[in-house]
C-alpha cells in the first residue's frame, strides 16, 4: 500500500535537479495525495457546517468559522503530514492548495449549517 | 445589531418535509450513480494501432514511474537506450499498418469500416447522463412545488437582501414583512442539490479500486473502457497518437538523467549500515582449491 502522503520525490533519485525545467515525479503518489486532501476538505466542510449550525452562529460569524477551520485543517495537514514541505507532497502553490474546491466546500458547509441551525433553533 | 427572536416552526414540517427531502435527494443521487454504472455498455475492442500505442505508452510510464525500485542500474541504462528506438519503430509500424489499411479500403470500394457507425451512439452516452439529471431535476421541482408549497421551511443563518425574497419565498407572497432569511421548500431543494455534491464525493468517492483494476485489465486485453468520446479513432486520431509515440521517444531521451541510477545500488550497505561485513579474504594468496584458512576465520566473522 502506498504510504499516506507519499513523498513525490522519493520515486526517482536526483529528481531535485530539474533538467530543462522538467520535474520527475511519481504520478500515482501525486494523485493519491490530492485525493486525500480533497477528502479531508469535504469532511472538514461538513463537520464545520454542523458545528456552526449547532452553535447558532449567524452571518459573518459563520463565515469566519468556516474560513478559520478550513485554514486550521490545511495548516495541520501541512505540518504533521507533509513535514512542512508543500512542494514535496503536492506540486501546488499555497494559493491553489487553499482554494481548490473551495466553492464545493462552501456549499456543503452552507447546507449543513442551514440544516443544523434549523433543527436546533427553529424546530 | 439586535438579534430578533426566531419564529418557532411546527416540528411536523421537520419530520415530514425537511428530513425526507434530504433523504430522498441522497437516495436519488446514489440511484443515478448506480444506474449509470449498470447501464454502461460493454467495452469495445480497440484498433490494432491503438492497442500497440497504449501498450508502448504503458511500458514507458512504468519505466519513468517506478522502475528505479526494482531494476538495477545497468538494466535501466539499457532500457533508456533501447526504448526510444523501440518507440520509433512502433510508430513506423503503425504508419505502415494505416497505409495498408487505406490501400485495402480503397480496393474494396471504400466501404465504411465499423468505426463510422457506432459514433453517434458513443457521443450520446455522455449526454444521456446529463439528460437523466435534468429530467429528474424538473420532476422533483414540480413535485415539490405541488406538494410542499405555502409554508416556511427553514431559516438560512445569514442575511439576504430583499431582491432574493421573490426567489426564495415562492408561495409566501402574502407575507411582505417576513424576513428574507425564512425560505420555502424549493430553496431547500436547491440548497441540498448543490450542497450534496461534496457529500457524494465522500460517499461515492473516486472510482473504486475494482473498477480501476478492471479498466487496467481491459486495457491489457486491448479493449477500451466505454463512455469516452472519440474511442472509435478516425484516421486523424491515429496520426495524432503516432505523433504521441514520437514525442514520448523524444521525452525519454531528454527527461531521464544521463546517469539513470537505480535505488538498488548500495542497497545492502543502506540496509545493514553498521552491520555490513568488512572485506576479509578467506583464501590465502597461494591457495587454489584448498580453503584451509576458512575454519579459523569463520568464528571471527560471526
């Protein structure tokens, strides 16, 4: 089984030198890592939506909760699983790491936020 | 800003509308996914050219990808030198094969080969999936407007401007002073529809390992997974694929480092580290077949 967050550079030795700006990486590991990150973002958005709804956050408070939890999870993954090396595990910039699938996460968050707010405070 | 008190709603609405609608949408999404899987047509046999090209590309991918883990340096070097030549030879074979096919086709009076006929059907498969989704959407919307109109369903936890009132409070036109946050059933439907996409990514996820392995097995047998547009390759596609072979050959020559080193070099030293035995000659210089000094040194070594 592939080690979770497999280091992409471990595939080919000497891949840190880029010949003619080309990068040799292990595509299977890259795809696996990106899928795992996607999954984590989905779970996080649903869980934070439930949390915001149960706590009764409204308006801007809910948005702040979503953004804060989103970045918290990303930073925790970056420190603990990627050993502070974003480039080694996903060939992404910080911007795309933070904002990929943000819209889908946001919509899931809104759905579960609305649902749990209604269940707790309206019914 | 002062928080107004929330309107308390009838719990029957929660029990009979909110939660059932949520469950129905989840079930409908899963049903759509599984029906799509069941109704998928059988895989088609690819053309000879496609088969050859795919197997060549697969071999190159293995070499680029993980070959350093299980091949020694000398084998990697020899592959690195041989593969570009092999790819180019494959490209020439494919071109000759295509030329022969064209010549044979002309001889037979230009019959349409099988590639032409199934084309309209293969492109429709993708559309049919979308059509099913749209039809289901419209039916659900009509059903909801028929059965669940005329009452407040939920309150969205954020403020909306008055412009949204007309959209989100269908069937509640009489209540002009109602806050825009209180929405009717149709907006709950839209919220669920958009919000469940992320949920389905978790529930259904990426294609299961089984399907991936099945696809790989099909590719080895030369069949192609169905449902991809352009699987029936015309002449132009074949030329493009042959160009791809040439490109792969060029890439191999450029990409791989000049010293294609294997991970298996020095692997004994890395594994044993300090326990790596130091070199000691057990045979004396003048000995030929007699190892009379082995008995003495054996105990020292261990």
